[in-house]
C-alpha cells in the first residue's frame, strides 16, 4: 500500500540508501567538486500545493551542474519560437556520455538534445544572442523561483570549469564550424559554466522545479514560465535524455522525468503532484548520483508513483 509523504518517510529512505555511499565516485575533473565530502545526503519534496518535506542535508547548497540545463531550456522557450530552438538542437536520446563529441561530427553539428553538453551549449548560445545579461538573468530566475534572494554562482567552480574547458570548447568550436553557433565561444562557455556553478540546496531545487509538476506555473510567479504543452515536452525530454546514457535504467527504476548533475544532485517530477530533489555526491558510471537514484527509486515505490 502507498505510504503518505512525511519527513519521517524521507528519513527512512535516506537511512536505507546511506550504505551505498562508498560504491560510487565523486566527480574529480575539478578540485572544487572533488573536495565535496562523499557522505553528504539530502532529499526535499515540494508539492504543487506548496507543502514541503525534507531529510538529511536538504538545506546545504551544492553545485547544481547540469540540472541548470533544464532552466536554460525553460528560459529559451520563453524567448524563442519553438521551431527556432528545434532547428538547432534535436529531441532524441544520445545514449552517449554527457560530454561526447561522437554524434556531433556525424550529425553535422546538431546536438542530439538540450540536456547533453553540446545541446546546452547551443541553448546558452541562443540565450547569449537574446539576453543582454544572461548570467544576471539566470540568477533572477532562480532567485524568484526558489524564493531565496541570496542564491549565487560559485565563482571558484566557474573559474575551475573554465580552466578545464578543453572538451566543452572543442564541442562548441565543432558546432561553430558547422554554422550552429552564433556568439564568441569563450563568452558562451563562461555563461554555461556559471549556470553549472549555481549553488543551491535540495529544498531550493525542489521549490524551483515545482513548475514542471504544475503545468509550467511556479507558485512563486504570477505568470506561467512555460505553457502546459511545453511543460509536457520538457518532462518527456527529461525521461528520454535527462540522465544521459543512464536514462533507460532511470526510467525503469524510478519511472519519473529526471535531470542529474555531476555535483550529485538530481531533480525528479511527479506530474501534477510534486518535484523532488536529492543530493549525494558519488556518481555511477553514467555520471548520475548513485545513492540519489536509489533514494528516488525507493520513494517512487513507497508513495506508489510512476508516470508509466
Ligand atoms: N560542468 C559540467 C560539464 O560541462 C557539467 C556536466 C554535468 O553535470 N553532467 O562538463
């Protein structure tokens, strides 16, 4: 029988997955991420009615990394005709690691989807063209959605990403060579790395992303961010591409739209009901939080929810 959501339920789930810590690997491509203690574990839920639940390190901020790719796509959808976006980035799962260059050459510089690095870089390029201050705009968006005016970029993470940007730069220049990049590559990389370097807690993420469970409408804003159809489309793409080459396994085990970041965070959505954020820094082979995925799997079973 399905269990009702409660802080106690979330505590129980964290206790169940805590023994998995030690089986994954903390992202170590930059020191600022490698230094994060592996035993951090948090979960937060925000319902469309505004109820919140949390357990563990749910109020501690971490680097949201690729979770930001959902926000950049959301902002792009509010600034561009849909056809303009999908002319430059696809909607298909990649089945490849998040930073792969493989398909990009074969597919003439058009990334498979907006949730791999190549696709997110194109989306950032589009934002760079339309927004006068894309970094400031994103801060305004997350501050408004989360209700936390003190959310900031982690300057050290952003700098460090930039110092280790060979691969992302290669992706962007390859796209530029195919004519699928409008702005200066370095400028766009800086914007992209700042978005990845947003520091937010599970509770802030759950509040921020509840619009995806609420027909595109955040309870924190007067106007919807995106319309119902665009909301369904983003959720669909999170199912097929939100977890990179682990998307199939995640759909099978968790059964919800989800988006991960290499900081160990994952957001997941139960359409029309709630958003969930988990954080545990150790990653599995696909770059998704190992214990975080397990926590979502157990939560889905305990509350009896699945989109399938
Ligand atoms: N900053 C990371 C990168 O671009 C983000 C990747 C991720 O979170 N999957 O490589």
